[in-house]
C-alpha cells in the first residue's frame, strides 16, 4: 500500500472519529439539560455532570474556611444601620421568634436584640463560627443547610440580609425564596438590591419583587420600604450598599 493511500485512510478515520465524539458530546449535553430540573435541592448537587456550574455554597464555604467574613455589609456603618432598622421593627411589632436565612459569620447578629433566633447557612465553617461565638446563649440556634434539608420551623419573622444577590443558581434562588416565605407566620424582612444584573462571579442582582408578585401576592403585602442610608459609592464599589429594606406582612 502506498504512503498516499495510508494518509487517506488515516484522514478518513480521523473524520469519523470526530463525528462520533461530537455526537457523543451532544448527547451528554442534551442529557444534562433534560435532567437539570431533577436537582431541586436547597443548593446544587455537586455530582451534576454540569462541570462549569458555579456553586454559591462552595464559594461561601471556601471563603469562610480561608478566613474571610460575611462582607462589608455586616460591618461598620452598614451593619449599624441594619441593626437600628431591625431592632426598631422587632420592638414595634413585638417580635418574639426569628429565623434568618444566611446567618453568615454572626457579626451582624451580635448587634441585634433577638429574643429567640434560628440561623441557617450553607457554610459549615460559618455555622461553627456562630456556635462558638454564642455557645453560652440559649436564645440562639445555628443550623447547617444541606441537600436533605426540609424546613419545618416557623417564626414571627423570617429575615434575608445581603443574601439574594449572592444566589447565582436559579433553582437555589427559587428554593431560598420559598423557604424564606414558608418559614414566617407574620412578617418577612428582605434587605437586598431589587433589579436584574450580573456584576461579578458571585454577585447576581435579582428583581425579587417579581418573584413575590408571581408566587406570594395573594398571601403577603408590602408593609414598609426603607431606602439605604448609605447608598452605593462607585469609589468603594460596595455591593451591599445597593440594598434597601423591604418588610412584608402576611395577609389575614
């Protein structure tokens, strides 16, 4: 057999190989797309075939494990501002029990006068930090959210502070919002931005009021809106200063 013939055979073989692998890859992608809806857990299943997926839970676990904190929104002027607003709301509405979705490193919690508090977080490291910080405080409980988590507890008030715009995955966002509303019997406090825009790998602003209008408008109404006392400063590029307060009340 001539060298020219051998080259032709090799060339044809490579073409068919490429076709096979392309088809195989397309089938895998199609299979993943068809099965994405099966992973409806509180955060994305790490065993998913979607290797390029950003896991918000992983991001925060690594951040706390590496010595990071909850961010500038839980410290200094913004933390004091949030504590003032929430403490005032607690007093006026005689709130006895609170559930927070995203307790973080607990710096914000130390500024607020909760009577009975349960904090959930996706980071085990953050939960450990909070447990150690409040080990002798029987009014506070901290629990880790995992794949098998099912929320059954309810409180007078459920809180979300600087969390919604960190929920990159849509299924995580939808389940988070559902848990937030399902866990309250009277009031809901949301401190977040309220528009759609991705500005960083771990920051995806969402117009959450659209979700509320779609899924909760028959059960909840806006009670009070309070703008941020320290609005966004481009020089500091502080993500959390995009946030405002939204208080919701259950329709009786």
